[in-house]
């Protein structure tokens, strides 16, 4: 495994770098001052756009918790990766990233000055960033969470929840709600209306008739829709949801 040359950055200013990005289908410059001056910024860096952990967990969770970060005094969330601007733009379109600024460090200049540029030639990646997160206040690094130097791509401390816990251990998290449905189901419509009126944001998972019975049985031990899940707990159908919401009120 390539060793990182990380030197303690806490208490130091972030590197002075001018990033080349794409904006409105044209080239633009963004400087360190533009990003960090007079702001509280959470940064997380990862090995590459479209890679599994980065796409399935790292970026989406920061995006999901963005309102909580904002409520706790954070002005911006920035994702840095040693990728070119075109790749980062396409990844942004493909991902849950509307609350995160995806910043291409195409030449690895910022990452190298942070001491976190690593050689991943064994994966045909070339030079990439080690995975980390940090809190930057007015250009000065207050706190960093750098993944341990272990083989592979460790993902233990640079996640969104860890740095949010540092900022505010008592910060609340948004409820995670999903509802299994089918097209044209009036009880599904009722359950979705109940969730909306109670202030819950939810993800709808419509089930095609060719897989519905097996999926419902395997996921919810049920035979009918809707089936509502809140924070990993199976609530049940619209009547069970109504009872749950009354109890929670």
C-alpha cells in the first residue's frame, strides 16, 4: 500500500489553490478564498467519482445531513476528489448531491499540499486522494478525521455522522422513511398523505406486479401494500401507520 505523507494540519490554513471547474458549460476559476474565507465549511475527500463506497454511502449521507449541518452553523459542504471537472459534473448529476459542492482537484494540487495524495496505480487509478473529512473555519483547519493507513479503502472515520458528532454530539438526524407501494393503490395514496401531513420526507419504492408478492414477503413478511418503514422499523400498512403517528404526536 502506498504510504500517505500526512502532516498534522489542525490549526493550519488550508492550501492556497486555484481550482478549474465547469460552470454553465464553460471554464471558471474557484480559489481557496472563494470556498473558505469567512465561512464554516465541512470538507470530505474520497478516492474517485462513481466508485462504490463514494457513491453508495459517503456522498449521499453528507447530502442527506446537509440541513442538520446548516442548522449547526455550517455554511457549505465540499466534496473534493482528484478527478477532472467533466467527471465530477457527471457524477453530480448521477448522485444525491444537490446540497454538496463537488470540487474537482484535477491535478491533485490541493490534495498533495494536504499530504494526502496517494498512489493507487495498482488499481489503475494513478494518484488519488486518501479518504478524510475536516472542519474548516475561515480557512483554518479546526479538526480532521483521516482514515487509518490500512490496505484497501478504509471507511471508518471520515463519514458524515462522525464529523457531525464532533460539531454537535446532540444534533438530531432526519428520520429515514421508505414506503413500498403499487400503482393505483388507494391505501398507498392514503399512507403517503399521512406521512406528508405529519412532516415526514419519504422514499417511495413502487413494486412491479411480477415481483410484488415475493418482495413483500421477503422484506416485510406481508402480502399487501403499502408497507411503511421508519428508521429501520416496519410500521405496516396505512392503519398501522395512522396508529403510529397518533402515538408519536
